[in-house]
């Protein structure tokens, strides 16, 4: 069973998951994951038996579960970082804290088309992917063992993908990740001083000034954050205050899908189809209506390597200003 262990100095939790030694390897140094071809890909239609049974799918009415005919499909990860069965069994070992590696680890297969990256799908297909995120988050939130749910995507080998067929992942954890807790604490401090959400203030200022605005689409904006860690780091946020992504109404997903497609498309054209990660930061499972926090999607093209100074200090060195990157992306053809 995986295990969670807490660093006693900084409070960071790590997952020890030895079973993942047997998962398909990442291929460092390659721009894209190795080509497996549809005939061997476990995510392609007709290969549904290659994966664990699906937990969610969008398919034609009357279609058989775990068979072809789906447009979006969610399955448990065959090599999970955390295990859904069991008890947490929190315990101490001298000054150290540990618990069983209980959680959920799922794969969202974005499309039956083996060849298409997310930005190449139709806005309607991307909307179905976003709705799958929402439905799985809403379902897993009912498990009282889980305190946080992270959705993320690795595109390309340099970003951590080991299969080329387009997919995202979801991991539910029994603790709130340290990075998210730091966001929650910082947002709460701002709210206590000004009685306003810092993310709402951010959205308002970027819309007013426009220098770091990439695109305004319906109820959402894409911006280059003021202090980006990486070149062309881009965030997507709702213009109205929403703490939890899974509290969004399905009717709102169309505009978000169009903006996500547009933003990824601009990055693809501007940077020659870069490897990238995106992650969805949202409110914790038991705190879905926070006044001080605001869900957001962060996109990181893999254009720079984190090296010794960054690891040693927590400072990031970014050679591209957010004003420059936002201007460059705005000028890309939509």
C-alpha cells in the first residue's frame, strides 16, 4: 500500500508509492511521449478491457458501459499513486507522522481520437471533458476521507506524460497540499485586511489595465499572472467569485471550454506545440463556499528547467515578462 509521510520541518507531505516502479516509464529528453499507435494504446476505442472499469463516461444513449461508442471516459489509474481501499490509520513514529496512502487516482481520457491534443478538439468536446472533471469531483467529495481533489494534465514527455493519447488525471488526497494551503492562507490574509477576494481584485485590475490580459471570453479571463514562475505561464479564472470548480453550473462550461481551447491554441502556435502542465486549484472538499478563495486553472509551458537556485531558495528566475508574453499571445491568430 502507498504511504504518506510528513516532513517535520516544513510540513510537506510526500507519497511513497513503490508500486509505481512498474508503470510505463517517462522518456526524458524526448519532446513527445513514445508513439505506441492506436493498435496498442489502452485509451483507444476497442481497448476498454485494457483499463480498469470506467467510473464515468459520455456515450451515445443505449451504449454499453466499458465498450466503444464513448466521447469522454474516466477510469481508475492502473498504477495509482494513492489507493482507494482501506483506512487512513494516522500514526506517529517518534517525531515523524505517517498514514496509509489512501486516496483516489483517476484518468480522464479526453477523446477517442488517438492523434488529437486537447486544443485540437472542438469546444463542445472540451466542454464534455470539463463536465467530467466536475462530475468526478462532486462524486469524490462525498468520501469523508478526502480533503482535497486536484485535476491536472501532463502534455508531452518533458511534462511527465508517458502515453501520447490525450488525457488528464485526478488525484484525491486525505490532506490539503502545502502549495494550496499557502494560497488559502495568503488569500485569507488579504480578505481580512480588505474584505475582498484577492483573485477578484486581480481579475478586475487585469481587465481594467489590459497589459497582462490574454483573452476575455464570456464569464472567464485568461491572464499572464503578475509574478509568473515560468515563461508564458497563463491562468484562467472566472470573472465572478466561485471558490469551487465543481460548484460551477453546467451551462457555464461552454464559455470556459472556448477560452481553454483558445488559450491552449495560442500557446501551441506561439511556442511550436510545447510540452505543458496544467492544474486546477479549487477549494478544499469541506470548504466549498469560501469568500476569500477563487478557483483557477494554471498552465505552465515547459520552456525552462528548475535548477539549483530555484530548488534551494524557492525563487524562480523568469526571462520573459508577463506583459511581453501576454502581448505575444494576444497577437496570435485565434
